[in-house]
């Protein structure tokens, strides 16, 4: 669960890019999921705008609470470095994984 609140400006930005990054879902708006998609797609301008508007603390919490499938290995490592969560490749934790019947997928 993310405790850091998003500013209205950050929410407005995420609403403006939602259909581009979450094209498959017309359901309930999930700012965490939209932000994760922005981070995962690696569009530099959108990423820097998200970082500026949401702030490092929000994005750190998002990474720490990410669900399986939200990030690629590359974007996972990139954001751990950018957010000062890991300074070396060896220190980056594994991606979140699904576990079904005790089997990691």
C-alpha cells in the first residue's frame, strides 16, 4: 500500500496519458497501475514528468509495492538506479513473481 499522496497535478498528468498506457482497460482508474505503465514504457519525457510531479518517494513506494508483470527486467533495474534504491546491478532485487500452488511463475 502506498502512503504518499499524489498531487492533483500528478493525477491530472496520469489521467491525460491513461488511454495511451492502459489501452486494454476501461475499468476503475488505478493511478499506481498507470504510473507503473509510464515507468515501464520508458518514454523519457513522460518518465521525467512523472518523476517531477509524483516525486521520488511516491515512485519508491510504487516500486516496493509493484505487482508481478508491471515491470520488465530492464525498467525494474533502471528505476531502482534512478530512485537510489540500488547503486549496483547485483543489489537490485528480483522482479515480483506470481506464485500459484507454491510454484513461482
